[in-house]
C-alpha cells in the first residue's frame, strides 16, 4: 500500500493505486448530476471524492451545506493555490455553500515558522487579498485564524483527543511529533466545527483537498462517528484534485520561488520562468514534427489546462496539436507568456482594489 504523507514533499506517482488502496471513489460519474459543473470537474482535474452524493442531495433539495478549507500561510500565493481558490469561489458563487476558510496559523507555527504576527501578515496580504481579487465575497464566508476562534472550537479540539489512540495515529501518519499530533487534533476540529450549534448545527460539509491530505479526511470521518453521544456530526465529504507540477517538474514547493508562478510575479519573472519550464517536446524540431510531443508530461500544457483555457474545445485542440506535432514548444511557450502576463496584469489591478475589502473578512 502506498504511503501518503500530509507533511511530505514527495510527488504523487500513482493516483489510481491510492484511490484503490484507500477507497476513494471516481468523481467523473457525478459530473453529469451537477447543473453547472466547474471546468476542473469536467476535465477530470477534480478526480475523486468521498460521499459527495450527500452534497449533491443538499444542492438538489436546496438545503444548507458548507465548504470548509484551510490555508497554510507559508509563502507566496501561486497557481497551485489558485486551483483551490477557484473551487472555493465556485462553491460560494455557483452552488450557494457557506464557506469556512481557516488560516492554519497554529499549525504553521508548530511546523514551519515561529512568528504569529508574520504568519498573519502572509495570510492577509498573500492569500486573502488574492482570494478577494479572484472573486471571493464576504457574504457567507467565515474567514478565521486558528489562534483566534471561539471557545466552542477549542473545546471541540480538546475533546477530539479522547476519540483517537496514539497507536491509531501512528498507523495513519507514521512517525509523530507533538506538533504533528496537535496539528491533527486541530484539523479535525476545523473540519467538524461548522456543525456545532454555534455555527448553525448539523449539516453536510465538503472539504476539497489534494490527495496527500486524505489521512486527515479519513481520520476526521471516523472521529465524527465516535461523537454520536455528544454531537450530531455528519461525516464530512471530500473531493480530490490533481497537484500542479513545479516549473521543472516534480512537486511544486512554496519554499522554492523558481518552482511556481506567483500571482504577484512581474513580466520579467514570467519570461524567465516560462523559459525554464519542463515540456513534453522531443530532442529536435524535426523529430517533434514527425512524432509529436507529449502534453501529459508538459508543465506548459498543464497551466493552460488548469487555469488559462476556459473552452473545452481549446484544450482538446491544443492537446491534439501537440500530440501530432502541429505546434512546437517554442510557439506554445510564447503564447503562454502572453496569456500569463495578460492575466497577471489584470489580476494585480484587482489585488489593489481588494485591499480595501480586507476589513469585511477579518474580525479584529
């Protein structure tokens, strides 16, 4: 069985095996049941789920449901983060979910950076401002810091510890530290607390994550069932999306600015980073014209597919043009540079306007 590490930096090699080993269901059969599915769903970028049928039922019956997610304030906001932001905004604007958006500052303090003030600054100026610029609205959005939540939330985080054993945590996570254990307890409270009476009571909750976070989802679903006497928790649902690769391949890393496109990058940054991007091209122009490229191994194509091309036919055309050698890497990269610069220029204008809206989200 393949090991999944929520705190690791390894690239996922075999998604199908992980889905089979851990009982994750394919998302594709559900797409036709969604009135206006996000393009990430239609393209299979959101590929798996646990109990998403419960969310579909709530949408169909116009019942309250929530989407819960978190952000780790660890560096620049990049296209990998935008992948989740697009889903948050879709759930809020298109599906009518109440959004619970957690700043995991306590987890970041325990695991990465021991300066809470700096963590708060990163969360607001890198993440929240970008969320707002991308379309997040203050209505039906509960943006909070782990370090500044309600008594009911902290009480739940403490009570979670009674519902798990140390051996169970070792079986799920492997080697543990006090910081990791606290992180696990706090994450379970983050996912479950939207169902506390203080936050509207029992309701379906969906958590969109990368597959590396599935250990947290599995454990929290088990914990929800163990609170049968104390709370009426519905086990949380989840969806899983593919990771974006770093500029040179492998897993994108927030600690390496040369591995990602940040939403504050300059035109000069874009020129340099796109030039260095891994492609699926052949060794020579002649060979690529003859045999075609491999878009499935190309970071350039991935950015088009995940972010820039909104029309399904455009994605298919670019894929086929690459496979047949009709388009070469140089032409594809030049087009990508122009599209990224155009997107970032417009987005950065929206960022400036978004700064005036921060107070509507952050409760001092």
